[in-house]
C-alpha cells in the first residue's frame, strides 16, 4: 500500500533529511490511504456495491428505518428517513464534536445542516399526501440541475483551492438551495472517514435513536430550532486556506462524483416519490368520490335523458333510495326457501354469472323460432318436446332450454300500444294478437269476436253465455257465505279461456289467478293479459302448480276439461293441496246437470272421490239464464273425517312430505292433514278484506325474526309503511309515470307484498313473484288478500310476450348476477314488457349502472337515474326498436 502511495504522487514532497522524509512519507501515505478509501467508497456507491463493515455486519435497509449501523465505509443512498433518528439531538452532537476537536466548525455545521434538511424531508413524508405532491416536481428539477451545479463547483475548486467553501454554497443556492444542501451533506459524510473519533459520536447517535420514537413531538420543535442554527453556522464558517494538495485532490474527486450520486439519488427519490404519489392519488380519488356521493348526492341524480323531462322532486328523493335488502339467509329464523322445500327439484344448468355480465361486444338479434312474436322459451322448446310424452300433458308443462335465450322477440306486424283499462276488458287491437281461431270456434259462446280492427269480448264463456257478471252473482246466491270481496278474496280459475270470469270479478273486489295451457285454443291466455286480466300459461299435468299449500279461498272450474277423477284423482288432490281449509270448489260442468251416459259415469266417479276426500257437497244449483248447473264443495277444517274413513283412499301423505314444495315437484296421490294448532297457518280463516291487507297474519309469531331483522309482525308492518311512503312520495309523482296507462304490474322480487299493497287504490293488479332461492314469504302475500307465484329468473316466465305494463325489481339483479346470465335476464325483461312499458330498478349503484347499460343497448329510453349512499334507482321505458338480423338458432 505504501509503494502505491509513493508512486501515485511522485516528487510532490521533497525532504531535507531521512527523518523528516520518513515522517512526511508516513503522513503522505496516510492521506493517500484516506483518499483511496473515499474513491473506493464512491465507486462502490455508483456500481451498486456496498463495502461491508470490518467490525459489524450491515442489515437490510428500509425506507423508514433508523440509522444504527456503526460502519463508516458504507455510503447510504437511502431516502431522507435515514437521519430521522438523530434530528432531535442536534445540539448534543454539535457540542460533542466541538469538545472532542473533530475538525473545524465548518464540516460539523454543514453536517448539522444536512441532518436537519433530511429530518425536514422526513417530516414532510410523514406530514401527508400534499407534501409529497409538492415535492415531486422539485425532485424532477433536481435531477435536471445536478450536472450543471456539479460542473460549476468543480471549476471553482480547480481555479482556487483556497476559495471559501461558503462562497460555493451561496453560488449553488442561487440555482437551488435545497440541491446544495444535499450535496454538502454527502460531502461531509465522506470527509468523516478522516476522523477516527467519529465512531464515538455515532455510538452516541445510535443510543439516542432508540429513544427517538417516543419523542416525536419534541423532534419537530428541536428540528426547526436546529435548522435555523445550522443555516446560521453555514453562512458564518468556511474552509481553511491551509489545506494540503491531497485534501484538494480529495475534494476534487468527491466533487466530481457528487453529480453522479445526486443524479442517482434524484432518480431513485423521484421513482419512489412517484410510486407513493400514485398510490396516494388513487386513495385520494376514491375518498373524494365517496365524499362527493355523501355530501352532494343531488349532483348524481336527476334525469339521465334531457329530453325525458322527468325528475324526482326534492320532497320525494328521500323516499326513492331507502330500501330493505334483507333476504333472511344469514340469520336464524323460520324462513325456508322454495328451493329448500323442493328437494327433488331437478338440476338445471345455470350460467356462472360472469359470462353474461359483460355487455361489451354483445349484439342483439331477433329470436329465430317457429313461435315468432308469441315465443315462450319454456313452453316452445321444440327440441325437448320431440321426446316428451303426452299422456299426462307433460308436453304442455315447462321444459326450459339448457341455455336461456339472449335474443329479442319480434313485434307482430301492425302492433299498436294497448288500449287502457277498463276499455281493454271489452276490446283489444286485432294486430296485437292476430288470432281468429277462437272467434270461429267459440264465437257463439260469446268468448271473442272480430269487429273491424278490434277483437271484442262480450263477457261470455262456455258456462255463462249471457255474461260473467250474472254467473258470479249466481254463485253467491247459491252459497251466501261465499261473500265476494269480504270472505272470499283470492281464487284460482282453472281452464280460464279468455278469463272473462276473472275480469268481471274485479267489480266484486276479488282477485282471480287464471291459468290455461298453451294449446289448440290459441292465445287464450294472451287474450286475457292483453285485456288487462291476470293469467299465466300452465296446465294440470304431472307436476304441482307453482303455488304454496292452503292459500286460495276458492277454486273455480267452468267446463275446464280436466279429468279430475282419473289416475286416483291426483289432479283434484292437487287442488286440495292449494285450497284453504274451509275453502270452496265450484265445479260448473256438464256432468253436474246432464244425464248423458258419459256425464253420469263422470259424476259417479267424482262423487266417490270427493266423498273420500272429505269434501262437503254444499249445494247443486242450476242457472236457468245460462242453462247450466254448478256443484259447490267445501274443504274440511279438521282431521276428524280423515281419521274415521272406512277406506283410506286416497291415503294421507307422509309426515315428512312438504306441502309447500312446488317447484318442479311431481304430483302425489295423497292428502295432507289439516293444521289444528291455532298458531299454525291454515287453522283459521283470514280476516275479511280489506283488513287482511294491513294486519299481520295471525300465525306470524313475535318470537320469530322477520326478513329485515325485526320480530315478524313488526317486520311486516314496517315493510308495509315503507312501501306506502315510497309509492306515495316517489313512484306516483316522482318517476314521471302516467299510472292511468298502467294495468298489468309485476313485482319481480316480492317479499311481504308491501309494494302491491301500497298500490291498492289504483286500478292495477300486481303479480308478486317470490324467487325460489329467497325466503318463502308467498303464503304471507296470499294471507293478506294478494296473489303471486314461485319463479326462478334464470328461466323464462310462463307468460306471453308484451303482457306487462310495469316491472318492479327491488334488489333483484344484484342477486341474479351471482348465478344467472344477465344478458338472458334482460332479454326476458324485454320479452314480457310491452312497448312503452316501464321498468323500475332499485339496487346497488354499480348494479343500476350496469342495468342501465344493458337497457341502452336495447335502445330503451332511460327516463331517470338517481343514487345516494351506494344505493340507486332507475326508471326506463321500452321502445319499439327491434334488431334487423335474426339469430342462427334459439
């Protein structure tokens, strides 16, 4: 090492004697060693190498770690927090340095200033996002100015080695004061290698570091004071003129490398600060968005369509968004789902909820099917029907395609917006349902007639040629206890035809769930719905009807062509399941009053069956106006008759057979026992209408928890009050809906039927749909004098296209997304809603936005959107738009 030192500086220090020469040589060698160590340290820094400490091992560095390593050789390139641990003990360090004689005051004051600067930067990091954002552009400027500042300082050192160091500092500060401070800090770190006593000082720093975290508040105060002192010291002190040439050379080498070091540090700091800033900016944007939604919800509301001219008034906005989202799944309680009850439901293929949720790239096409404008996917599945038996009418039952269609149903040629109720009960547009077969076959029975551009309905039927209203009054006269609209409120009309019976029952304040198959009596249910009369396409076949047990006050069959006595009476036993104990069965058919051989045989078989079922034949009456007769039966209200039968045929159902299971459940030839516990549903008759609409059912127990978390009766009442407020303050006036044009309404996710109950005073009827995976609240809906049906919205609904004026979906789509393809659900919504019909969606804001995108893709007019507290509402109107292209297959 000594030889290297001599050869590196030849002829620089001649001596007069050997002793002085030796001393000078030793001194020169020592200085050269120091310089070499400095150069080596700089080289290792720029080449990303670290010289390990000779006495202790170094630890991995963290951006916010304290400087505790005693190694001097390692030149730190960490961010400013390296010096945070010593910033609050600056005064003690200065005094220690002076007392031990660690060089001139200038290096120590410069080191003090650098430490204070680093502490100040650390405090800025801890101070929040705004300081980082202010520092980032400064970092970029530093990176650009380092070269010029370094070159300028190097020129000054070469021209005058004895020039005062503070002059260089002042000249650099004219460019960038903070840049010069950083340079001086790194220069002083290198110079401390010359002072062996510095290790003691660092030991003291290390001890103080351990106490730093407990003294954060003092740190800020002492840092500010220390910063002022260090600045004063820097301006008053300078570098001595008596420096050796080795020292000047060391300064030159160090000054030359400072520019590269600053560039590297500036680049690293910029990158780290940029990454931190990006992260903080993302958090800031998310927080700002949340605050905007909370503080100014009105800004996100209002009409989406400037041409719509509809908005929610300020007084009604508070009632638009609040909703009740409980589904009863995550709590203990009495509620089971229809899917749970129907354990033998056959498995059906469902989408995973992700494939159909992406609207990007979806192209709507017309359904390419034989049924054309009358397409019902689950009833017109030609592929499945080829392999279905016809013996028990299975070919008329639901057979849904494995993949629900995502095509749109075309409009009939010449389609016009439906006639408003009550005029629609008597006439409809011919082009809307262009079917004439019933007019030819049943015209003489006053079912339907063709009158110019209309189809007209005289109000007759097979058993009431001279009008349904007379026939309705005839039934009550036969059994006064029927008490239409009081005691009897909800009935089931089997084989309804064009549903004139149910249409005229509205005048007696009675709801009729009418159904008939999609058979040779073409479009009979479509006629009913176009008239504004509730009906579904269904058949008495091999499976249970999609209704709970013991819910209908009456079942009516007027020449319904159902072989009740066949197969052990299992079809009549299905009526027994859905009929309320004490309810009525009205059978108006030829076997009741005709004496033909076939009729007599049917009557005998029917009489034996009803007797074995313990039905009480109340009366057989003949309507002389219509020349028909009717037999009226009553279901027993106790099990006494069942227990005393001589022949137990049909048998009683097993105790574990659930009478409420109704989703794809095969029929059984058995009867369920009548509930006798006073607290059990079916043991008592409901209150008279309309008290039953408002009062919680007697069998709702306060010890049971309702869907929304309250005791069941209170939950029922709260739900009713909630929907009354929403409907009266928002729906009737805030959505821009002309309710005089609304007749057929569907609540796609009914709970207690509160939405339907709130519409009681309007001239509408509501089909309440309880989803099979939701708590089974459909019996409650029937108990309060309303009606509904079980359904799975991953499949199509059993109705014709264009049959509803308004669809209401309260937190439905957010649930369906998890298991259905939203594209097929939206296609189904479009199928069953009439042109100019309205859709109201209440759901999570992001889901509402997604539904809005789907609707716009189908060219619907979005009339209004509004959101608050992550909840949103949407009101949209279907247009007449249809795609031009047909799908390859549907």
